[in-house]
C-alpha cells in the first residue's frame, strides 16, 4: 500500500479544514442571529453568558452530529485526482479459548 505524498495530505487536510470549520462558523453565525432574534433583550442588558454559551453549544452540536458526518462522507465519495479514500472494514477476530 502506497503512502500519501505531502501535497496529497495537504489536499485532504484543506478539504476537512474549510468544510468542517466553515460549517462550524456558519452554524455559529446562524445560531447567534437566531438567539438575538428570539431574545432581543439580551442585547439591551449587560453582558449575558447565555448569549455566548447557547450559540456555541448549538454550533458545536450541529457541527459534530450533522456537518462532520457529511464532510467524512464527502471525503470518502470524492476523487482527489490521482487517488481516492477508501474505508476497509476488518472482520472481527473470533478467538476461542
């Protein structure tokens, strides 16, 4: 089995970076706008930790359970020019004692 070259690794890393981080930033922005739209009183009072924590939690959960599985599935289905990523499942070892 051949190893990936440096630039092939950069190609995979770049795709993970812009899709995963970009999805997180977009989810953070949208959840912040939703919280401020639903609770406008948070902007009229002093600093609110809920205004900071709620969008971060929403963005984290969305990124972890929605965006990252989509990114991984996209990486497996994508062709990177001269190579593609493949998942090979190993059969479980059934040892008898």
